[in-house]
C-alpha cells in the first residue's frame, strides 16, 4: 500500500542515519529493516494504540527484535544506546502518523 511505503520511507531515514556510523551503507539492507519495522508495527495497531502502553511496549519489542535479527545475521555489534535510539525514533514516527 502507498501508506506502508510512505511509513517505511520514514523509518528508512531514521534507521539509515543511526546505522551509518556502523558502515551499514547498503540501502537494500536498510530498506529491508524499515519494511520489516513497518510491517510489525502495523500488525499491532488497534484502536487508540498510540495511548496504549502495552501495545507501545510490544511495538518497541518488535523493533528491537528486527534490529537484533539483522545484527546477528550480519555478525554486527550494535550498541544498546543506538538500538534504543532507533526504537524510540520508530515509535515516535508511528505515533506522529497515528491517524493515517
């Protein structure tokens, strides 16, 4: 869907920025992460999800899982603070676009 592409593009920008210092420059890999983040967040959306702390925590866990899966596949050490920053940014993006 167009909405999914637009959201994935927003996640892409955020993820790319934070992964750049770790020499993750392949846009295909970053795009795969962004699409997977978007898919997992969308699957958890329910009515008023952006005010529901349980749903937000599940979303955070899903984004964390995507990053962990990617990093372990690539044999990469991604510092916890960078993971947390990416997770926070992705949740902020999702919340900022909650009505779409």
